[in-house]
C-alpha cells in the first residue's frame, strides 16, 4: 500500500476513534467537566457557573442539544432523554445549574413547561423556537 494512502487511512481511523469516544458522554458528564459541583443529593446534582444564565445555557447546549428548551422567568429548562437541567441566577452572580433525573417528577412529566417536557418527547407541538418556547 502506498505510504500516502496508508497515512490517509490511519488519519481517518484516528479521527473516527476520537469522534466515537465522545459519543458515550451525556449531559451530566459534560456539565460535570465544565462547572464546579456544589452538592449532590440522590439523583440531583447542583453546579455553579461564573457566567450569567444565557452564557451558561449556551455552553451546555453547544455540547448537548436538548430535546426541549423553555425559559420561565429567570430560569431556563433543558430536557434531555433522562435528565432535566435547570439553569438560574445564583446569589451573588453567576448561575446555578441543577441536573435532575427526569423520572423524579410525575413519572417524568414537566407538564407546566409545555410541549416537549415529558418522556418520549419531542412531543406534538415541539417546534424549533428559541428561548422561551419549547423546542
């Protein structure tokens, strides 16, 4: 096999290995890698971010697109397959990031947040709106 072709194959395999290695990570792993853990009680973990809510949410969503997203007051809610992530303002500045097992609430439903906040979503009515709408 020609050296140039062999080098191309080796580079492609190395890239594929790196990409596949990242596929096993979930939102909990990414949040744990980026933010300072403050508390864990059962399946609820709280983190601190020095950034404001909008910036913190953008950092989370850059790694893991949620199945649904909703803003409610000063909080942002991100729904993933197994978890709900709540980002809100922290006392003294920055943000508090709370990661909870979705199954903790009414069989996994966050009905008050609207479409897309129940297991098995994206649900009917789940559109691609920005903050403040389910998506």
